[in-house]
C-alpha cells in the first residue's frame, strides 16, 4: 500500500498573492519527498467564483515540483481531460513524464462543474452525461494511441486526427509513405514527440464516485480512486471493479488498481485533532454536501427521512468521523491505515488536509507528525 498526498489548493481560501499559495505547495511537496511519501497529486479547477485558490494546470505545477524533488511521484488527481485538446494533453503529459524522469501518475476525470466545461469545451458539459462520457472516452483513446504508437490516427464522433484534407506543402516537404497517402498526398498519421518514458504509458487512474464510473475504469484499464465511502462500502465497489475488469479480459488481483482519498490530521490527542482541524474539514465537506449523506453509508445502512433531511442541511463531525476521517492521534491514524490495508489490500491511499480556511502552519504541523510517528509505524508488506 502506497501513501500519497492530495494537494488541492482549490479547497483553500485565496488570501494574499497567488505566489504564496505556490510556495505553500512547494513546501508540502518537498517535505513529502523528504519524509518518504510515495506521491503527491494535483487537482484541476478553473475560475474563481468562490475566492478559492484554484490550480488551473496541474501539469505545470507537476513540472515545477518535479524539478524540486528527487523521488516522489507526480500525480494528477485529476486532469479534467474533456476540457483539454487531446493532442496537447498527450504532448504535455509526455513532457512531464520526461521532465520528472518517469515519475508521472496520470489521474483523469470527466469534470463535474458545468461552468468549466461551458467555457472551455461546451461539448463536454457534464450535465449532458452521455455526451460527456463520449468526449471523455475519445480523449482517453487518443492519449493511449499517441503514447504507444510511432504513428497514430483516430476518428470518432467528436475528434478526428489527423484533420482530413491536409496535404504536404512547402513548409512540409517530406513525403514518407508511413504517414502520407501516395494517391492523394494527404497526411494520414500523426506522431507524438516526445513520448513518455514509462511504457506503454504512465499509470492511468480515474477519479470515480458511481457504479458507472467504476465500470468504465475497469473496462478501460484504469485504476480507480474513490473518496468518501466507509470500508464496508469500499469493499463492494472494489469487488465490483475486480469483476468488471476480469470480464473485460484484464488480469487483476485483489486490491490491484484501486485507491482512496481520505481527509487526515494528526495531533497529540483525539480532542486536539478535532479542536484544531474539525472546523475546517467539516466546512469543506459541507460545502460539497450536494452529493448528500448517502455516500457515507455502509452497504445495508439506511436513513430515516428526517435524519437524511437534517444531514443534507449539515453533516456533523461526530457522524462523519468514524466513517471516513483520519483525524486523531498517530496511533489512531496508523490503526485506520492498517485497517484499510488489511480489509481492502488496496494499492494507494491519498491523504489530504487541504480544506477551506485551513492555516498552512497547522497543515505542516500535522504532516510532520505524520512523517515522524505514522509512516515509520506502518507495516511495509507489499499489497
């Protein structure tokens, strides 16, 4: 089981110059590298409607961090690929893998903010789910072809590469039959330069929150990363992923290609963890409570109508904490991480304390305790 940190400045308030946010990210990343965490992951969000420190380009942030670190892997959690031009994304991801010495973990997502898609690629509006999935699937296929072939082409409902009708001109005088149609003179193939160091391509992950997205990941050779569900529900999701992957012809073992993200904070006592971080984590979770409380429920758990209505208005710390929060003493966090490893045998756990209003010094204090008193006490047996 590998441990990474999910760095989501978009979950924090923007106070002061943006340069200070970048410096905080650099401090977190270099500490995680030195402390021995396996990876650090960056999100993608656009526009500043909520006065939040959005990170619009996780690939550029990853390149900066790759230059400042030695061992830690650079993850995207996630790049909202329907918003990108597929060829540009393939080129930039391959460049990042080259710049980092083959340390890229390419996490992808469909996006869930309509305002982002409508202003960057309206065809990929997540509110039109089926069409969004089409753009997502085509972009993914283009990435795979670009990464794995010397020459590639693609024709789908939304994209076609190369663009039809282009013939070599005075700026492009080479007439190689590998990518030129002899009869028409048209370009029939493209090539990616550079291609990634990792072969056939960097590890691919999908951020998922539904059976449909779990199934898509399983069927398309993607690892999956979930967030909120408790352990018993995660077991169900991961077993479903395994069955769907096997049905698609993949050879997967228990826990292979599955990961989760957990909110965390380490303190000297349980009460101190709640006092220092409880307000901030719950502010963040309640801000995103549009999904409703059902995502925190176990397999056979139901809510009375009045209880669900109350939880939709506000999620209390003491209700959420035992279900999915890693906030507590070093021993408590070790025990919860070991529970995840033993019960799920999962490949990856991402921890985060990037919440709205969270003071950076508290985040670093918790991370240092994690490095000093949690990491050394985790079992190292591979999953």
